[in-house]
């Protein structure tokens, strides 16, 4: 059986590693350290961990002050609170001041499941993408999460890391090295390209297997950094395959799908289908049932790929 | 840097008030009211209380000042320019295209500004982060944060007040510029915030109430704050909006309204009088 680990779990482990590597690493949480897994850091470095309580706006400001004083700060809580409740604090205290704070939003997307719409961030990528200088990343598995967290220590820009509650398959090998701003081709193919982020990458890979059975070869691209978007890999995919599908556990408004469409409509108009939540709130249910109902499955991706292909043929 | 005494500080304040009025009138917009009310406090901080090096704004051992009520930046700009953080000519470019002096403070544009502010309620949290960092670094660097009384209506201030007390940030001094006015009128009419000192005390702070225009009281409150350990200190400084210019003192409209050139001349005349009396040039 494939090994599974939640990206939030990997985040906690990576924080503990980062703390060993660098004495300037400081971690904040807002009463959810057991859920975001920042508790792994707290156990090892209690003096460099500050629980700010149920006060996310204050946590963001505190993170800004620490970063302005040279600390490498990670601040974590659920994605809805991390960037939704605190948008103005992030905008003014962190982004406008260009401070390299690392914000981690766990429990993003429908994958949050039973807690329901109030706790399922479906707009967090969109919000963070609008802030100048903000880097937005959504790792696909535990390995990528760890590499990303460790590499983030060197960033000069603020960063938003989107994490998932759910255990998901480990895709990358131990030697995998994440690079900010770079997408990667996970499977090559010439008929259609599927660009996926976060937990949707493994579903895109499943979709590829389904498509192969019908004689369609899909190129699967992992887009862990949504901003800055790897324009080259998207434009190359559009030129070489002509049909694009995006896949994300996020609203189709303003997320990966939005970013890809913005780029392609300016530079390489192509046949694009966006798989994601179609401008609506989620609801309470086990994640798998939600993925089914809201169309975030391998089958849905495969079917989007076929319609993108069909439209490409019409355009020809 | 030479530490100024009470008399020299009041002359310096009058000079800064003139600069504030000149630059806001020249810009045609800005916030003179809350700049004038906080002038004596900020002058006392920069010319007497704080460790800092104008020729090396990022000096590691410096004390840090967070202007949480960011709209009072004309005051901070006047002080920073006078101290040599940047050339005085910049003051004439306030709020104009490509100027380093933005309508509200920007840390990436102006030397000496520690953090961008302007959206009210955020500064105390940032000051907490700086105070925590100073403690982690075992540094004696102290953090000063100036808030408005109207600003206390922002909930984040009280989240931050809990954090400062919880982490025993005795290297942090918050000062409330208690000028009783906000844009829509008297603070107590818009949304009451009193009793301010009692509120902070209830949140676990050491609270001191003073006349924010009396330098002896300001200096003595700074000293008392340093003696207090294991608690953050707040100085609630009773001030007068538009202090120093008789015909606009306590007039709500001048929160965000600038003087006409005629009014400016009259105001400068009044302030010159202060300078001359204090320096004994005219008696």
C-alpha cells in the first residue's frame, strides 16, 4: 500500500528540523498547535514557540514584529483564520512592510470535511495571490512540504503555505527537492496537460491512468507554487498539448485555475477546463463524499480533460 | 546623542509643530490634529528617551518606535528629518508622487520607520513581536508604541494587550495619545473607551496617567516604566488635539484638515512665540 501522510503532519516535522538548523526560527500558533502540528516544534523548542491564543489578527502582527527584528517566523492556524480573518493584518503589517513571514494555513479546502463550510477555506489562494510580493505555495505531499518549509528559511518575501488535514499519498522520493516558482512535469504526455496543486496532484495522476485506457496521453504537471506562477511550463504545455485542465481543492475563482487562465488568455489562448469548487461554499460530510459531490475526483478530471481535448479539436 | 532637558524639549516641540503644519498645508492634506497632540511625547522619546543612531537607522542595539496611529506620521517625519534620518527637503514632498514620505508610514520607503502602519489597531501586536524578539536575543533594546485613544476601539489592540501581559513584556512601553477626538467627533460620543488606564490595568498592565504636554511628567513616567518588571507599562497621556495652535485646539475638523496659508502664518506666529520665550531671545 502507498505510504500516506498529511501535509500538516509533514509541516510539523519540518518545523522541528528547521528549528535545529537555525536558531532564529520562531513559531507562533493560535490555539490550534495540535491540529496544525506546530506542537512538534513547541516540544523541542518551547522557548521559541509562542501561543497567541484565539487571536489570529494579533498573531499576524506579532509575526510581523518578530520578522522585522530578524526572526524567521512561521505562524500557523486553520487556513480560513490564517488568511481570511487576518487579511488586513497580512496586507499592511506583513506584505506592505515586505517582511519574510511564513504563514501556514492548515485544513484548507473541502478536504477539511465534517467541520463544514465555516472551516473549509476555498478562497485562501485567491486572497493571498492579490498581495504584492506574496509567494503562494501548496505542496502535493509530505516530502514536498518538508523540502518547501526548509527552503523557505532563505526567502526574503512573505510566504503562504497551504496545508491539508487529510492523509494523502506520498508521491515524491526522499531525494526530491522543491524549488519556489517552478512547476514540474510528473508524467509526460502530448494530448492534454493537467496542472494540479496540493492534494489534487495524486487525483490527477489517477486521472492519467483512466485516460490512458482510452488512448489519451496526459501530461501531469505539479504546480506547488501558484505565485509566482511558472509561466514557462504552462506556456510550453499549451503550445505542445493545446488543451489544459487545472485541478485544485479551492474555488475556481482566483486560484490555480484563475492564475493559469489569466496567463493563457494574455499569452497563449488555449482550450482550458478548471476543476475546482464552482463558486459555492462547502458543507459537512466526509471528504471523499464531498469530492464526489463537488466534482473533485479523478473521474471528474479525466472528463474535463476529454472536453478540453474536444474543444481543442474544434478550434483546429 | 545629547539628551535634551524639559525646556529644550519644549522648544524642539514648537519647531516640530511648525514643520507639521508647513508640510501638511503644503501637501494640502494629511493629519495635523493627532500629530500636534502627540508632538511632546514623540519629541521626548526621540530627543531624550530612546537609544538610536540617525546615521545608522538599522543599528542593532537601537530602541524601536512603532507609530500605531500611523496617520500622525507628519510628526514622525518632522522628527526623523530634524535628526538627520533623511534630508529635510523631503518634508516638502509629503504625499506627492515618488516621495519617500507616504500619507501613512511605509517601512520600505522611509529610513527610520520600523513598520508600515496606517490601518489602525495593528501596531501594538507588532511591538509585541519586537519585544519578544528583543527578549529572545537577550538584548536591552526597548520597544515604544504610540496609540490613539480612538484607535482603542479596534479589537486587535486588546488581543495584543493580553499578549503583552501574558508574555510579561516589561521591555515594552505603550503610550496612548488621549486627545479625546476622532474623525466623527468626541471619542466618548462615537464609542466610549474610558476608563483607559483601568482597562489596561485589568488586562495586567502597569498603568500611568500623565499630562501629555508636561515634559517633567513625561520624563518621570518614562523612568517609572523602566523600573516596572514583569509587566508591560502603558502611559495614558492626556493631550489636546491640535495642541499649540490656539484657534484650532480641540476642533474636531482638524483631524484630517490642513491649515490655509493665512492660518499657517498665524499658527507659526504663535509657535515662534514659544520658541522665543523658551530660548529667551525676546522678553
